[in-house]
């Protein structure tokens, strides 16, 4: 193919390809390496659910660049260079470059071209993204791409491609990225189709072939939920003459780069364990209650309807909202959304909450003491200091006359609770209403800092029961007042509901409560098994006042509970009530007394399917262990014990 005689400016390119990882044709692994594949991706059929190619938006570029500067990320090597972003044009090149012409590849591929108009000296970037409708698990896969970085001006002049990078993003907007230097003596050469392989399960420069020069990654990145990958080229545009237009068409004053194939293949040596821990709440979890933000525009980045209500543990108010607990499964993970007042970057501000206080309260119905429902007594609390975040989108205040609130960044926050921190609701009381409160805790010295952007909880249109509320004051029965300190047993004293623009329009707060326990199966009609239930360790008197016992352990996909029943009615004998443990200890019993127990089990499905009762088990409490009368020749408690035993066995 001959080259048209076109004048171009000497430049430095920064090209980016965003590719959402996942199946092009319905599987996690895929292969795009011929003209027809690229055409289908660039021009998908209307109404189809397949993945597609499109130019990257400027906001997306800013979010990607934030990866290299966010506090707490893993960085190896130098951060990615700053540049100016330009939206590119995309087309599929059918291949057929003339033999021996190093400026044009022989194979078909995707071409991206862009450039400043008029041409001015500077660093420039462009990008395209391959968007998938799924978020596949790439923990057992490899990503392969072949990139072609053309030499766009004679060697020694500054108008050359200097870097190429690849990044991947998960569904929670967490990312990790690698880049390679380009040019003579560098990792990637000009005018040479170069295959690059990335193992997305590994963080660091050693995850790639050829080895990357730099790496950046979020510690919360989840390789099992990947949606996007990113590839770049970097350089500098300097005014001058150049005669290398994009392949397949003349395009004066435009920069270009070329991608031959993109493939995701099985990893022949998959890791036995993911090298980066994934929070459980971002992997396997089950919804207990969900009222996420109201998304009004799902184009990336998303637009969120609502504003932020400041919620501060030290300075009123604390925000709270009601939720319905439908079953006995514990709350094991908490997710909530919020923003930082006046902050519009896709990463958090430099001053962050030291922790979040999260509380669960009882419910006080409307009409009991106010005309709106509100929290009652604080039942459970947790101080969360190891939360993780991800960028979620940008706010749009319902007041269309208030543009100051349009561009605040919205973040999702996630807290995985340890098992000893789980919240268990009252057993056998389904459909109980509770209140959730969340408040930021800041160090006292940050409030006057000019970089301080206070955190607020994201509002959303009404979802359940009554309005969200502001807690202004709480009082503990021992006289402790909040502010400054809440504690278990603190009770609501004052506050007000959240509404906009008037009391007839209720607003709630955005949060989700999840559990590691599976959803109860409403079609479950079988009791736990294998049956019948029986004793593993029959009742046994282990002291004069204590009997212990253990039932046979049963299983059920919805979970199992046990009930131990004392049958004699003798003094001190108690039933256990429904409990998760298969063991039971009955204490406070009378010495030298017989007791009889039986046990049954049930599952935790909505049907509460029960087993039959076990055979009875009998045990007698022993007599107290006594010392011989007056063995030590002293009158003391041992002597009293001796006479007590005589009275118990034969009377005085």
C-alpha cells in the first residue's frame, strides 16, 4: 500500500484501549483477531446484549489516572505521566500493508486516531473501551494482546510513542495497571507487533510478559469481578513535518495506533489461592436488605439522584434509616454510599474518617411520641476502621437550580464484620423493623484544615416505611448523654425527619445489609438430616448443679437449630429454646436429683421444618464432693459441708 504524501506534526502519543474483560461470544475466554470480530465489536447489532467497542469518555480517563495517585494503592516504579485527554475516532483496518513497509502492519486490527486541532505542542491521550454486559471471573485466565507502536518521526526527534500500558477494572471501580517503556533499547520496540501477556491474578510488575516497568493497584481489586481492561501509548506532540498517516486512510494532523488482537485464554497454571484477598462482601454474599442509590444515568460514570446528609459521631446529627428484617440470618456485611462535601474527584480526599460508627436500633412507631417513626434504643454498635471504598458515580441534586451539588463524587463503602461482630436479631420474630445509623469519626484537629471535606450519607427517594431521620440527642439510662458518647442502651431523645422539597416527599438513605448465610428456600419441606435425631453425648451430670448434653449434628442447606426440652419439671431444670449449637448445658440444678431431656431440630427455611423428638435421655446430678469430718482438727467450712451431706442423705 502506498503512503499518501501528507504533512503531520511531530508528536508524542498517549493511546489507551479500555476493554471490559469477559466473553465476546458468551464465555469468559474469547478471541478477537480478525476483521469480522473487530467489526462486530465496533458496530454491534441493535438491541443486542453482546460486548461492544466505543471511545473512552473524558471522565473515565480521569478515573483511570486517579489509580496512580490514590493514597494507599500499591505502586512499583514511576507513576504514569500526566497528559491531556482527547476523544478518538475508531475504525477497523482490513490489513494488507505493503511488504517491507515497516509503518503499516499486514494483519487486520483496530485503529484509533486523534490529535489536537490546531496542532499544539504537548502530551496527549486517547482511549477506547470494550464494554461487556457481564463481569467475569478472570482469576484462572490470561489476557493476551498484540500491540503495534509505529515510529512516527525519524529517530532522535521527540515525536515518538514512549509508553504502553494495560489496566483492568472490577465492578466496584477498583483497578490495577501495568506500563512498559517503548523505543530503541526499551521493553517494546517501534514498528514491531509485540505480544503482551498479563496474569490478572498477580499484582506487581512480574505479572506480565514482557515484564512491566511500572505497576499500580488498588488493594481492594477483585479479579473475580472484572469489567474493563486498559491499554495506553504515551508520547509528546511537537510541531513539525511527518509523513506517516494512519493505515487505511489519510488523516492529516492526527495521531494513531493499532491493535491486532485481544484474547482471554485459560491459565494453564492457575493459582491455587488468589494472591490478593477479596472481601467476602464483594464475593459470595446474600442480600438481607437493599436500598441502593437511585441511578438516573447508567452511562459511565453513573449519575446518582440525591444529596449528602452530614453524619458526624462527635457533632450532631447522626443519620439513621429504618429497614425490615425478614428472617433470622445474621448481618455479616454492611455497605453504604456517601460523598465528601465539595469533592469531585474519582478518588477520596486527603483527609478521611478515622472510622465509622455503625449502630442498629429498635423502632418506635409514628404516634408513640412524635408524628414520625424513629430509632428507639441502641442494640448493637461497631466501630469500623478497616472499611474499603470504590468510586460509584457523580451526584445530581434534585434541586435543578443548585448546580453546586451536581458534581460531587459518590463512593460506596464496604465493611466486612468479624464473626464475633455479627448482628443477630431477636429469634422467632421475623419482619421486625430496625434502624441503621452510620456516622463518620474524624480526628479533632482536622475540622479547620482547608483540605477537610466532611463525609455525608447519600440520600435516595423514599423506599420503605418512614423518612430517614437526623438523631440530634440520645440519653442512656445511666445519665450518659450523646453527644459526645453513644453506648448500648442509649435512647433517642430528639431529632427530625428528612424530606425534600416538603414533608409530603419522603427521602431515605442508601445502604445494603448482607449475610454469608444463603437465602432461605421457601420450597424446602424436608427437616434437617440425616435422621432420625438422637444423642451424640447423652445427658450427663458433671457437677451437683450442672448437666451437659450434645445432640447428633444434622445438616440443612438453610441452616439448623436445636431445641432441648427438660421433661420432669424438677427444680432448676430449663429448656434451651431454639439455638444454633447442638450442645446444651443446664445449670442451677439441685444436687442428687434426676432430670430427663429430649431434643429436636429444625431448619431455618421459612417453613421451619422440624424433626421428631429424640429418645429421652436421663441424668442425675451427683452429690457434692465432701471432706472427712474434723480431719484437720479445726472447726471450719469443711465441717459444715460434712453435716450438710449427712442431712441430704439421712436427715438430721
